[in-house]
C-alpha cells in the first residue's frame, strides 16, 4: 500500500503546488471575502489548489435504466472542477485505485470505504451524492467531505428537467465549488451555460460507451454519441482510444482530430493522433501532429516521436533526438535512438557513447548489448550492416503531461505576479480573451475577474466580462459591464455587446448607433459585420 500511496502523491503533489500558485491571481478576486461555509476557513484558504475526488452518485430513482447517471455525475463534476481551477481526480485515477484495493470498477463503496479510497488517492476532499426523479425532473444532492478533518458540508441541491441533466449537474458543481471555496467569484450562470450545449442523449451514449465492459458495445455507444453530438469532445476522445487500442489507426487518427484544442484532453489526443498516423505510414502527418503538441509541452516522449517520424521520411533527426534526451536524460530509449542516428551519420564514437548511456540505465537491453558488441568490432567504422529502427514511445503519460502543464501555469503565475497591477491586468485579459474565443466561458470569466481586480479601470476586462455575461444569458449584468467599459474607454467589443442586447430587445435604432460606433473602431471585425447584417435584415422587414 505504501508504494502505491507514494506513487499517487508523486503524481499529484506537483500538480497541487502548481495549481495553488496558478490560482493565486484568480484568488485575488475575492481577497476581502469573509463568507462562512460548512468547510473550515483553513480549507477555504486552500481554495482551488485542492485535490478533489468526485465519486459516482447513488441512484435513488428506483429506475435501473438511469444507472448511467451515476458515472455521468462524476464526469460533469470532474470537468467543472478542473475548469474552476481545482485538481480533480479522473475516472482513470479512481479505477486504478479500486484495482489496487482489489475492488471491481462498479463497486459502490460505503462511507468508510469512500474515505479509504480518498486517502489512498491522497485526495483533500471527496464529493458524494445521489439523485432521484420527480415526474420529468431530476433532483441531485451532494456533500463535500474534508478528508483530513473528516467533516462534511451541508447538502447542496440542484434540480431541473431531465433533458437539462448536464446543466443541472453544472449548477450542482457551482454550489459544491462554493462549499469548497466560499470566496469563489465566478457566476452560477457561467457553469450552467457550459452544460447547455451538451445533448443529454449524446452524453448518455458517451457514458455508456466508457463504462461498458465489452469492446464492441463500447464502440456502438460511442459512435452513437458522436452522431448525436458531433462536437462533443469527450466522445471523440473515447472513440479514438477504442479505435487505437484495436489497431484501427486510420479511424483513430480521424477521431482524435475531432477533439478541439480547447479540450483538456487535446494534448493526449494530439499525441495519439501522431501515433495513429505513424502506424498508418503517414510520417509527414505524424511529424506535424507531434510538433503541434511539442509547441505546447515539449516533453521527451513527444520530441522523440517527432524525431522518429522525421527519420522515417529519410531526413536527419539528430537534433530532435538530442532535444528529447535533454528533456529526459533518464530515458534509455532516447539514448538508444540517438545512438542509431549518430551511427547512421557515421559518428561511431558518439553512437557507442550513447549506447553505453542506454545500457547504464537499462543493463538488460539485449538489442543494445548486441549493437554495442557489433559496433565495437574491428572494421565497423566502414561497415554497411543495416542498423535498427529508432524506438517509438507508444504510451501517453497523462499525469506527466498534467504536471508539466500546471508547472507551466505556475511559472506563468509567478511571472504575472511580478508585474505591476495594470500590466498584469492586461496580460490576464489577453489570456481570458483567448479562452473566450475558444468558447471556454468559465475559464474566461475567472481571468477577466482577476484582471479587473488587478486594475478596475481596465476597459478590456469589463468588456470581456460583458460578453461572457451576454453568452451566459445574464443580459442585465452584460449591459452593466458593457456600459462600465465604455465609461472607461471606447471599445468595439462593448458596443457590439450593447448592439446585440438592444437588437434582442427590439431597439433597432439604438442597436444601429451601437453598430456604427463599433464600426468606427473595428470596421473589419466579423462580429461588427454580422451585427450590421442583422440590423439591416430587421430594417428590411420593417421591424
């Protein structure tokens, strides 16, 4: 047990520290908050750095056909917690722990075993809950358990129509987030808006697809999921994994390509897309896929596979292999690959040195032993024997990528923290705008809030919040933020928001004035052009 617990601590300790620091700027949004909650003030101060495990909910509906919602609840909460800045345990983490404890994947733990599972995973808090139905509505209830203190929050509840199941659990996630961190500032409407675009039938098929024990059944459900919700990233990711594991590499590459770059699994999708293309013989495509991942996280396995793809095209990849080895000098395969590349270039001494490094790390590597013996033989400097192919890293260490990502966040947070308030606010607003462009409303709102706390006179921060509020349906708050932005500085974004709001309220003349002001600032903006088109359409209809 101790070795397992140490492994889980290693996997999450770095992520926890980094998330704490990366959330520091966001935490400033509520530095003066003194709200009380069921969790202790010390726990609230830990805030978004907490490692949270959301367990499958209990089905109290009396309908076995709704058992799939057990896992659906954990999925929605986990994704919401991640977007909110926490460090949620994944389903894979949970299944790994259950397997380690000798328990089946479908095990329904008691309260004591829930705590044991959380302690095994080194979680700070667990979320336990249940759901029931009343007519066409679903009612979900949950509590947060503080694992170190063994205390439990008051229950929180969310309810709504079954067709709105995902927004219902998003609302519950917001309430649980407030229980975990009473100072959390993002609006509930933003959480709910994130779930509105997910069709419940597609989500059901996705959940059934990841929980079925039979491969063919998993495929059947996942294919239905992507048919019913073509833009549902988790279903495409799961389908890609199934195709990849069964050797259907063309299909896997196509599925992984559907995962949007804004999704938390985007890097993993890019990595396995590269492998799928590699095994399909599309080395050029594989090179591009690995290079795209490496631009974000240049980890050794990514750089190595990019180098292999380059080498398979008959080009020299020694620079990339050196970069992979530099990124992870303790990976024996990277030394082996560089040895093969150097030998191919005629640099025998360097190749032998790399083989020695490989064997130091992996003394029982039979292929490396044989090569060292062969290459050390007299006359090998001019020999033309066929050298082996470089080795491919075939598995994705999601935890390593996760830790690398949060370490990058940590470094960025430290850099931002050293900037003057106005400059920090500008940087945060720029990052928020990128999230907004990618449709990540919750993340965008967090950073816009941090920006206006750093500098309340930053017009771009208020204009960005105005658009977030508009997209989440809070028109009153959207108008207020847009007007605040314009009081500080003319802003095309704020005028566009006001124009759309005015048009929605059938104030066409006011909308036209807003559009004219926006056009004067950004005449080429697609949003301005679309607003003008909508206004012209209304006027042509005499509205």
